[in-house]
């Protein structure tokens, strides 16, 4: 009997022979591993191992290959052991944890985050990685302390959130919740806590100018290195704009290293090139020195290699979409070795072997790896349900499919497969 099942978003109908695969010990072992969820929940980023709490698996990706790459590269260029780092904006605490590991036991990380949801996720990440040097402040960084700031948060059903102090977010998300957050200036924080940062990392959705306007004393007297994600599209709704931000910093002697292209720029050049969005390392240090240029050369070479890998990744996906699975697997094998923490690569590898009807124990492991790295849970569950059905393991297939339907009740393919499996159970 032949039937159609949907395995991949871009190819709705795939044909599979129900009777050509029989159970064997290696498949049973792999299936049990999936059901018992014994796979390691950690990821290596350079030399740092991060444990990923199960509650945060949907808030990944958890590697610089596909998340916060520019900020991470900028941090690597300036961080040293025992430094004091101010991190403004945390999302789920991945960079927070990496910063803590990079500055070591003698260092400090002071985290400022306006979103309560984000700061709680960061707490979980820090707690599960047994990090002791992070201090958490649920505040909005502003030019002045003391007031309450309007802050807008929208949450999806799976916990994903968008947040900003820019009321313009309501145009995109009219259902956003308006909350009040205490405003705090960095100058006041440093004065009250007798602490001075060596480095500031900032990703605060358009509040960069407001936050750095409240750090005039720090910038003019201590000149910490600053790694910024610039949200020029959001700034006017809060305070300032990209040109004003660059001018504020250049007036204090800062120079600018573009983390997108790996080149030095003036304030005017950066504002013109990235008025809406960009990543930049700001420093008063002489960035034309041999040591810095060596690091920038490394950075540019990494970016070039990254672009090559992304082209190969795109080619592999196109081959899968075209049904050329053997050719795709040749590329995917090398990519998985080079980029070991990319969820899409493991999913595409599993999908290709799955469609070819081969190596099912490894298919199960690759689907699980993709899931742990943050790939959409519905597609993992749905495909594993189909795989278990091919393996004649109806109980496991029904368990997977039940979860998939809860995640995506409207999916016709999943509901159709449920009817088929229910009749056979």
C-alpha cells in the first residue's frame, strides 16, 4: 500500500513504502534513546561548553554560527580574564554565560534587562551552567534614573517574545502588553555600586542612545570598549538616532570597527552605511595597531569562510527541495563537521536519509540533534511519527504525532496520518 506523507515544508507530498523496513536491534536502541530523551543537552561554542536547560530549547539557537555572531565576535576581540562587563539586553542568557566564562572567576558580569521574561530565562541559563559572577538588574537603561519607562512586550504561544520601549512596536503588534519598568542611568549605577566596566555589550532594541546618554561620566573618564547592536529604526521612537549615537561616542574619542564587514569607519561613514541596523565595536584604543589589525584580519577571514559555508548550506537546501538527496548529503556531511551546532543541517541530513529509506537509527539521532539545537518541534515530531510508523512502532508513532497535533492542530497531513495510525493501533 502506498500513501502520501508530508516530510518537509517545501515538499508537501512524499511517497513512502510502509512495508520495506523491519525492526532490528540498532533501530530499537535508537528509538529507546529518543523516547527516554538521553541525548546530551549541551553545546560547544569554541572552547566553552554550555548546558541548555530543557525549558530553553525553543529559545535557541545556541551557537555563534546562527545567533548573535557579530556581537560574539566583537566580545572575543576585547574580552580578557578578570574584566568587568556590563551586558545590556540578554534575550535568553547565551551571551551572558559566554561572557562569564570568558572573564573567568575573577571577572564580573552585570546584566541589565528591561524584560522580566528575558531576565528569567537568563537566570535559568546562568543557574544551570553553575555560573557565580552574574548580577541581574531588571531595569530600563536611560539618560536619567528615577522615572518609570513604558515598555512593550508581546509573547507568542511558544514563549517567543518581542520587546521594546518604542511605542511604534504597536503598529506591528497591536496586542503588545504595556508594562512599567524602573529607569536607571549607568552613571548612577556605577556611582552607587562603586564599579566601573571594562566592556559594555549592548543590544536593547533602540534604547542605545538613551542608555549611553546616561553614561557620560563613564565614557569620558573611563572609556570602556563598547560592542553595540544598533537599532536605528527603533531609536527615534525612544531617543536619538544612529547619527546622534555615533556623534555622542566620537565626541568622547571613540573609533568604530564595523562587525559586519570587518573594517574601520568614521562616525559619519558608519551612520551613512548602517542607519537602520548594524553591529559595531567602539573603542578609544588605536585600532590601527598591529595587534588589533591581526585580530581584524582573523575576523574578516572568518566572515569570508562563513559566507562560503552559507552558500554551501543554501545549495544543500535547494538540492533537498529538488529531491536530489544523494547530492545534498555529500554537501551536508562536510557542513555538519564544519558547523556542528546548526539545527537545519541535522534536520536536512535526517530528512534526506529518511526519504531515501536508509540508516534509520542515525536518522532518529539526527532528528533529535536538530530538535535539541532548536529546530521547529512540530516538524521533528511529525517526521519522527512517520519514521516510527515505517519502523512498525505504532505506539511511538502515535505518541509523537499526538504532540505534533497539539503544536499544529490545523495541519492536514498530521491529522490524516493520525486517522491512519489510529485505525491500525
